[in-house]
């Protein structure tokens, strides 16, 4: 997978975790 996509996914996951 591309690192750029992974970074975006990681950021989104972090947001989800913070919301929980």
C-alpha cells in the first residue's frame, strides 16, 4: 500500500479512537 494512503487511514483511525 502507498504510504500516503496509510497515513490518511491512520489519521482517520486516530480520530475514531479519540471520538470513542
